[in-house]
């Protein structure tokens, strides 16, 4: 479960709170905090934030060390990293390589996990792929170096792309096809069908990552209806049934 959030105005890094960690662990669920570097604009991201993230004054990466320290101290498993700053403030190939190195360093020096969101490619450009390919593979596996534990694909995948992603993972990269997650944004009017990735009775093509799945469990797709000027209280029994 990714504790999602973070913004330029409130902070790029968000660690999960103790009640969330406790509830997840009591149900056998791992928890990741979020590092979210936004797109350019208002408030937007800034290249200097990326440069600070990958700075290496000596043999270590200070930001990575702090992320590891926070995860260990509060008892959660890792971090979801979403870098979407592009345009004039975007990263270049050097920063892209630095982000790869930061995560490889964290994986080599700790058991803290990392999930990488499919947004930035090796050149540093923001170019959502919707698949595991030559442009984004180094953020999951770079030769014999395990860079991330999983890759969250942007919402442009289809059956063909998931098939080739699995082949890339198991063939060239020597990784499990289930380290690749097909992202499905459930808040869309017509979300991508997770069954495309996990067809019944057949080998699953990839894992599935549900973004804001609670939208499917709410009384309304947007705001619950009002009764006497107040929002109707959610029927928790119905919510739990849908969540199950």
C-alpha cells in the first residue's frame, strides 16, 4: 500500500503515519511512503530539487540515507518514487543516472524497497511508456544491478505491451514479470480493466497496481449525495463489502 501524497507546497516526501503502518501490517500488507516531484508549472517541480536529491558529497547519498533511516525508524518497507518534473525545469541524462544510482545505492546498503513510477526515461525526459522497454529498463534493472523492486506502469498499457514487458523482464533483465505492475486509475469514468493483466484461467501477464481504488467503493464516483444539506454518512458495511 502506497501512502500517496506530497506536493511542492507541502513537501516532496511523505512518510506513512503510525496508524496506517499498524493497520497494514496487521493485515499482512507492506507499506511504502512517497517521493513525488511534480510536473513543471504552478506549483510545479524544480530542477534544483532533483539535483539535491542525487547529490553525493562523498561515498554516500545523504537523501537516500535519510529515506532509509526514516523507513527503518517508523517501521515501513520502502518508498514509491514518482519523478514527473520535465520541460525547462526537467532532468537531463546525468540526473536520470543519478536517480538510478541513488536507488541502486539504497538497495545495496539496506533492505528498504523501492517502486519506480513509469514517467522519466533514461534521457531525463518525461515520457510515459506504459511498458517496460529499453527507455525505462535501467530504473528497474541495470545489468546485474537491482535498481528497484518494482515498476509501476503508466496508464497507457494494453495486452500487447504487457506481454512484451513480461518478456523483457524475464528474458533480458532476469527478473519476474510480476515485478512489473499495470497501473489502473480507478477514478476514471472507464478505468483500465485489471483483468487484462490477470486473465482468469490463464497465466497473468503482470501484477496490478490500483490507483485510488476507494473510488469504486464510495457511494458516489464524486461526492456522496446530500440529505438535508449534509453529506450522507457512508454505509460502512457496504464499503467493506465492495473493498473485499
